[in-house]
C-alpha cells in the first residue's frame, strides 16, 4: 500500500530549506551592516487651499472705525492666515475703496502692492499672524469715508487682482479721514451705493475696465 504524500519531495524540501537559509543569512548580513531596507508608506501631498484670513485676528478690530489724521504717515493692519500652500508663498494686497471703479476701470480706487510675502505653510501649522504697513503717501486719501480691504492670494495678475478668483479671501476695515474731535467728523459711513445690487470686484473684472 502506498503512503500518501503530504509535502514536497525531499529534493524540493531541501531546495526550500536552502532558499530560506540563504534569505535568513542575507537579512542577518543587512542587519549587521545597518542597511536593512524597509518599505516606506505612501504619503499623498494635501491639495492646495485658498488662503483664509482669520477675522478674529484682525488688527485693528473690524468692529471699530479707523480714523486717519492729517499727521498720520502710515497705518498698520494685521491678521492671520490659515492655508495649505504646497510650497507657494501667500501674497497680500491692500485696496482703498474696493468696489469703486477707478479711471482705469479697475474695481478699486487705489492699491498697495507688493508687500513681503507670507512664507508658505500648512494647515497643520495653524494660524500664521502677520502685519503689513500701509504708507498713506502712496494713496490719494481724500477727507471723509473710505474702506480698506486686505486680500490674500497665492498670485496676483498685472491688474493686482487675484490670478484665480477662487484663490483668495479678504478682510475690510472702515476708514474715516478727519479729526474725530471735530463735531462735523462722521462716526459711521453709509454703505456703497452698489451694495444693494452688486459692487464691482476682481472676480468680474476684465482688463480694460469692462465687467462680465
């Protein structure tokens, strides 16, 4: 009576044993030399996000009116940004009276740009605070009510509008140029005339001043 076989033939078993022995010796040699190679897990790069300006970090507070005195040379405006940048720095632009077309048709009266860029970061780093200085002599600020709008984006075009309208966020402050001790100086300002409909913006601006 033949006995059923429950394993490889002896020759094959010897070959397997030799292969295992060789693999074990190779592993030991790698361990001894400190060269053991382990497979690395795949890490996907997070997608870039639009830079988000944190309103609660705005300085001065957006809830207060910022008065411009005739002796003022500059004003500082700060905030914090939260974004996944994929090694692309965040740029900042300041607009005087954003939503009002200037003589060139751009959707702001004046602008201050460029500033020192905010170094690229990640969402995991959390909020990154910054301050930028606006020199008043660079803009024609007339007496009365104005707004100052800060925009963050990864790139701006030749018209100083975000290159990608979806890659931006903004904060706006109310400005009044006058002496707050003067009885004729307003304490608040009306909304822009276009606020009830749709004010001009970089999102619908075409070079040459035509809105889409």
